[in-house]
C-alpha cells in the first residue's frame, strides 16, 4: 500500500507542478497583453493628439485624411499582432493540456495494471 501511495503522491505533485507552470505562463501572457493594450491606448492618444495638433495648425484636409489613414493602418497592424499572440498562446495552452491529459491517462493505465 505504501508504494502505491508514494507513486500516487508523486504523480499528484507532478500534475500540480505542471498546472502551476501552465498557470504562470497564462499569467505572463495576460501581463503581456495588458502591457500591449496600454501601449496601444497610449499610441492612439498620441496619434489623436498629433491629429488635433495638425488640424489646429491648418493642414489641408488631404493631409489630415492621410494621417487618419496612417493611424488606421497602425491600429490594424497592432490588432494583427495581438491576434497572432493570442493564437500562439492558445496553441501553447492546447499543447500543455494535451500533455497533461496524456500524463493522466498514463497514470490511470499504470494504476490499473498495478
């Protein structure tokens, strides 16, 4: 009975460690996302300020349209980067979940065989 308990405890510890590392990775990715969103907001505010300043200086409407278009292109590029980060993060999560599932099924098989 003691060996089985030790094996079971060891497997539980492994699972907890793996779940802990998965959680820490999720936390890191969330922090990255928050920082990126803050940078996006700051950049948008800066762009809007620049746009207002340009308009107040009397730039032609075509120039302000170009600035608006540039801002929209930058926003779209940032959105694409965020989507790419989210996709990578989801793939990592899925890989870790599959690994955890495999380990759990392996544990079950070994316990059944014991």
